[in-house]
């Protein structure tokens, strides 16, 4: 994997997240502390329902903690303007989900360009970057295909290209192989490791697969709402 940097891109301090289910209070995250370092690959694992995806969504500004704070490059997100949080989400963070969330009426090339379309840029300005990314993820001959003509693994590769389009400093992947067969999933994980090395992007992967998690630079296991650092194979 990539060489770990010393600077912290993301810090979670005493993070708590509580949900209410009727009269029950469900404390998912409990005074969780975690940092994500520049350029590293970090795997977050644990059993279903333990709060892995919730943590990832909080890190990625898609959700807010009940208490505690998240710092992005040393600045608390709670003290950050909505416009700046939107900028961080659009420019600094790329998302890869279990279900690819591609737009079916658009080609692979157009789906990869989508993050920049929302910023008002013209297609002619974006095509070269989109083609470069689709070649990088192994889809040079599938650029004009719509999602319905692509396999699950190919759709996930398009989603990875889309996540990288704005050159984010962090890519957050939530069970990126959960909807794929084992062989195809292994190829997606190998691709993410390679992009971590070649692009220098910080990679955070949520997974239920401890075997895969062991290969990251660091491996965090969520236990009773807290982050426990595990020993991997690095």
C-alpha cells in the first residue's frame, strides 16, 4: 500500500451516534476516537449493525454525530459553514457505495463526469479526465456503454472512476464488493489498493471481511461502539 503520511486528514473525537426506535435508544457509536492519515489505506470492519457505515457517513459529511466532533484537516466540521462543507463533500471526498448509484440513462463516460456536471462545467472540458479514469480502471472499451449493458464489476469500476473525478484527497468506500461475486470483488479491492498507491489518495474502506481488512495499512475494528486497532499483515 502507499506510504503512510504523518498529517491527519480526518479526526473523530469522542464521537457518539444515537438512534431512537420507538421508546428504545440505540447507542451505535460511543465516545469513538479515530484518525485517518494522509495517503494511507484504512479498513474499518465489524459485524453487521455495529455502526461501520454510520461512521463512514459521518466522516464523509453525509450525517452528523449526536455528540463529539469531526475535524477535517484540523478544522471542526461543526464550526464550518454549509457552503464549505458542500465544497469538501464535492471536491475533497469521493464516495464508492455497495450499490453503484449510476444513472441508467447516461453512458459510463457521462456517469464518470457527473460530479463536475453539477458544478456547471461543460462536457468538452471534462471528457479527457473521464477517458483517462475509465482507462485506469480497465474500461477503455466500455466508455459508451450504459449501466444496463455493464456487469456488476464494470459498474463498480465506473463508480470508482466517478469518485476520483474531482481528484479528491479521500475516497470512502462502503462495502464496495458487497454486491459482487468473490472473484469480481477481489478485482475491485485490488484496483482500490492500486489507486491508493498510484494516485496517492487516502482510502477508507468499510467491510465485513476481516481477511481483506488485514491487507490495509491500518485496520480498525468497531467493538461496542468504539474503534479498536487490530494487527494486520502490514
